């Protein structure tokens, strides 16, 4: 029974396998037929696909040809279309002019790339000729608008502004009274510059430099900054040299203000390296000339009053150095900074040398002119006035007694000149140096006065002369805050000398008269009336001598 069941299942399995085999064979036959039909279809479609591909390629070429033809026609017609706008120039409408020039530039570039085209040569020549006319019109417009705002300002107005800044502490904008184009004109110049640069025309750079450099040079010349040679300045007398120093102070302040303006203007008109180069070309010569002018002043003939002029020059240059540094650092004129630093140092050195010359002049003054009544000698008045004026300068202490140097690590480093001077005045060592220098000059003055006093035939007049001069010195020292560094000891010592000379004057002037008046006149009268007359005559003579 079990065997029959297994046999039945085996029979069924065999029938299933046969059926599967038949089905697989049928499916394979169908697939083979499909593959065969697909191959035949592909064979039939292949020529059509190739044809479509060829037609597509031809269509693209036609489109490209039509686009090139349209562009060619457009470029060929560009010159005719933009000619009225270009010939009208930028004054008619700047934006339309710039757009027309840009279209013309593209047209020229197209013709240069297609030189083999028959019409390209003639059309390109016409376009280039029109571009040349347009660039000339742009250059003329650039020059015209630049010159309209390139007038040298009034030297008197600039001098008044500088005086207001130094005396009243006012801070005026750098462009005040300096002729520069307004922003709308600067924008116009910028567009014209970009247009000409894009066309390879850089003449506007030279035009800008020449125009602005001329303004700057004429401005400084109007202030009286003509420079000849150091030898010529060495022969100038003090009043003339003083005027030159005042002119130089005006020049350095105006130069810095103008440099600030020119830097902004160059950056507004040009871009990148061109802006820096234009600024350098405009200011370089003026920076050099003002520095040479200052150096010539330093080499001028030494006179005591030159100390004040040099201090003025030094203080003004010292005040301008931070602005100069901001303007020139990183530019082609940066080396001028070292020139002006050297000039500043030379001014300080010459100030100290001239001060030493003043000290020597006090000692060697040998004028024979004597004041007839024993009052204050001109040398005394001049020397004390010189010292009082000297210490009204903020930089005098730093320059004369600190060598013009400050400690960069000190708390006052970077402070104003007044703050540095006040801090220095509180330095005991510095006070001692100041006191020693002033005392040395006054000692030389007293010694010279003592020599001059010997020229008086009257000892009384000599004593009166010394008393008056010493009294003047003491009062001047007491009234001057700077001169009080001499100390109370010096003041008291010389007050005692004033009293001593006063007593000596009284003794020499009134002593003989008192001795006569104190004599026994009655005894003389009893002995000889002629002796009485003689005594009265002597009294008259002595009173006349006292007068």
C-alpha cells in the first residue's frame, strides 16, 4: 500500500518535470523570436536615427550661423548707431556716452577677432576712428572739469586759518578754502577715468597729476616758500630770516592739510595702485621743497632771537608729524617721513646750539655804551626778557634740557607736548639742570655788568648801576614761574647784594656831603670867612655830583 503511494507520487513528479520542460522550451522559443524581431527593428531604425542626428546638427549650425550673422550685422551697425551719442560727447549725457563707448569697444574687439571677414577691416577702421574721437572728448571733459576746481587758494585766507588754529585751538576741515571738486564732479571724473583706462588710454592720470600738483605748488609759492640755497639763507639778517620761518610754519601746516585733501581726491578718482601713484606724484615735489626750505632755515645765520623761531618751527612740525605719518605711511612718499624726522631733530640741535650762542654772547658783550644815570643796562633787560620768553614755549624744556627726547616707556609717552613738558618740569634732576643753566647765564651777566660798572668814574654811580641791575634781575626772577627754579637761596643772596650795593651807593654818594655838613661851621667862620665860602662851594659841588 505504501509502495503504491510512493510510485503514484513519483509518477506525478515525473509528469510535472516533463510539463516544466515543455513550458521552458516554449518560453525560450518565444524569447528567441522577440530577440530576432528586436534586431530586425533596430536594423530598420538605424538609418532613421542617423538621419535625425544629422538634421539636428545641421539645425544647430544654422542657428549658430544666424546668431553670428545677427551679431556681425549688429557690430557692423554699431558705429552708425552710436556715432551721434559719441560725437555729442560726455557733456550731453555722460551715462549714454559711456554706454555708447562700451558698445563701440565690444564692436572693435569683435572685428579684431574676425580679421578674415571682408567687411571687418573697413568697419573696424571706422569704429576705431570714432573711438579715438570719443576718447578725446572724454579727455577734454576730464581736463575741463578738473581745471574748474583746481585754483590755488588765497595765501591770506590760508594764513588766517592757520593763525586761528594755532591761537584759538580751532580745528577746521582740511578742505576748507582748498579748491577741490564736489562729489558729483568726482563721480564724473571716476566714470571718465574708468572709461579711458578700459580703452587703454592712461593720459587722464598725467592730466590729473599735472593739474593737482600745479595747484599745490602755486599754493605753497603764494606763502613765500621760495628756496634758493643754504648759502643764501646763511647770509640773511634776523628780521628777514624770521619772516622766512613764519612762512615755513604756514607752509608745513598748509602742506599737511593739502596732502590730506589730495589723498582723498586721488582715492576718489582712481582705484588701487593708481590712486596711490597719483597721490605720490602730486605731493612728492612739494614735500621735498618744504623740507629743503626748512633745512635752509636751520642753516640760517645764528642770532639769539633765532631760538624762538626754531622753537616755533619745531613745535609746529612736531604737531604735524602724526598727520604726516598717517598720510604717508605705506605710500611711495613714505621715505619723506624720515626726512622730516631728521629735520625735526636738526631744529632741536640748532635750537640748543643757538641757546649756547646766546649764553656766550652775554659773556662777551663788550659794548662801551653806558647808561649815564646808572639805570638798568639794555643787556640786562634783553637777557631777562629773553629767558622769560624762552620758557613760554611748551617745548623749550624738552628741547634745551632733555635733548628733545622722551622715554617711550614713560607714562607720558604719546602725550601732548604740554603734558610732556609739565611732567618733565616735575623732575628734580631736570630742575637742577634748568637752574644750573639759568644761573650760569645770570652769573655771566653779573660778571659782565661788574666789568661795565668799572667804566664809571664815580664809585657811587657804579654802585647805583649794580644795585639797579641786580634789583631788576631779582624782581624778574620772582615774577617768572619758570625762573623761580633758581630757588629762594639765589633770590635771597642777590637781594642781600642789592642792599650792599645800595649801602655802598649811599656811602659813596652822600658820605662826603654828610662829613662836610657835620663839621663845626661856627669854628670855621671864626677862623676864616673864606673857608666858609669854600665849604659851601664844596657842598654845591657834591650836590651837583649826586644829581
